[in-house]
């Protein structure tokens, strides 16, 4: 017996292990748990500790579904359907529908509430003052380009007077957002404001109660933070937003 085997036997003996069962011939030894958790297992444990979206337990995890064969074609199809959609009353007041835009394989997806006046006019998400602030967060804060991420909203047509989308409108539009997220399969979703949080997490608690933890949308981590429009009115909340954005970046790096 060489010295290393002797040391191993001594330490097993000290730990109370008297005899190791010999693996049966022709049958592989059962896998032993490794000393270090994989990043995916660690992330899952963290989400379990942090919390999950109660309304989405029945929905399959995105990772358990076959990947969308052509995400670019699927996103283009969603955009075409959004532009023709008349499933809720917001179609009657929109100038242009705003499906969303960005990288087909984005690691980070930002989900806001709904288009405002500038978005309704241009057909693009987050292009007004709030959009400029989101651009600053992406470019100056995250050191990314807008084209590196995907940006969209819970409802794809502007609610009149920028009011909060009504529950039936958010529900009517839900399938489009679900399909976008299934096509992209991001590493992390950043929910901007209470409407996005409510839609993704099916959780009606105020945003302040949901910030600072990692949530779950069909197996994808979700970070809740303030909507840029709120930050324009409450600049002091930028400090907390930056904490949330750092967490988004951390999750995007880890996944
Ligand atoms: Fe259709 Fe959504 Fe626009 Fe309503 S908000 S008309 S569901 S695309």
C-alpha cells in the first residue's frame, strides 16, 4: 500500500468509515455528490431561497422546452402579429404598435410597462426621456450597447394618456411577451416597474417589497427594479436601481 492510500484509509477510519462496499462487477458505481455545486445548481438554490413566482408554477421551465428553431423568425412573426392585433381595446387608440427590439439571443431582457407617446409615434420601445435614461443605464452603467439587449413591454400598444394598462389588456397581450421570452431564452430578465413585475411574477405586492431579491419566471431569474419614468420623478431611487442593475449583470455573467 502506498503512503497516499494509507493516509486515505486513516482519514476514512477517523471519520467512522470501516469498510467501503466494492462496486459490483458489470455495474457502474453510483455517482457521488461532488464537493462543489455547479453554477446552475447554486443559482437554483438561490432562487429557491429568494422566492418564486406563485402564479407560474404550472408553466414549464423554458430550459425544459425544445429551443425555438429560429428565434429571429419567431420574433419577426410576433412583431407582425402585434402590428395586426386587435385583441384588446388599446388597438383603437394606438398610432403604431410597439412589439419590442434588440438582440435575438440577448442575455438580458428589459420588460417595461407599455409604450408612451414617443414610442407610439415611432413604433420603438423606450425612445422618450425614460428611454434615454434606460440607454444611459445600459451604455454608461452596464458598458453594453442597446443592441446587445432586448427591450419590450407588457402591453404593445399605448394606453391612452399613459395610464397603467388594465388587467384585461395585460392578459390579452401576455402571449406575445411569453413568446418573445421563449424565443430569446435570456439569462436574466429585468422587470422595470410594478406592471412588469405583476405580469412576470403574478405578484401584486408593491415594487419596494420585491426589490433586492432574485425571482423566477419559468426558470429564468428576474430582478425587479424601478421604471426609468419613476427615476425621472424620483432621482434618489437611482442608487437602489444601480444595486439592482449590478445584480442583473452578475446573473448574466454567471448563467
Ligand atoms: Fe393586441 Fe397587445 Fe395591442 Fe392589445 S395591447 S391590441 S393585445 S398587441
